[in-house]
C-alpha cells in the first residue's frame, strides 16, 4: 500500500479490503486519563498540568485476527466521546 493509494481511497479500511481482502469485524478501545509526556506537551502545545486522554484500540478482522493496533493521545479539553448503545450491546 502506498500513501497515494490511501489518499485516493480516503479510508484505510477500504484499502485493506480492496488490496488484502481484510475486513474489520469489531474493535476494543480503552480510554484513560493521564498527564502528558514532555514530547506530548510539546507536540500538542500543552502545559504540564493539562490532562490527556490515552486511547488504545485493537481491531479484529472477520477471521477474528488482530488487523490494527492504534495508540492515540488527545488533549482532554479538545476531545468529546460519543457512543451509540443498542439493545444488542446489552447481550454481550
């Protein structure tokens, strides 16, 4: 995969499906609050007292194999979280 292909499709998931026949099934995401590292403070233009949200996500393919691992850091003051909860969510 190339950057040009990714930009052309606009979606990593579409590209994975088209080029490698890998389809996402589900993901587990963990979000926690913490203070930023010195590098994160610099890159995100934060103070030492600002709080960041650290997010880790593992996405499984339809074959139930890990296909994506992501670590993300968001300034808590610039982040909101929205989740849609359906009746099927309660049966897990």
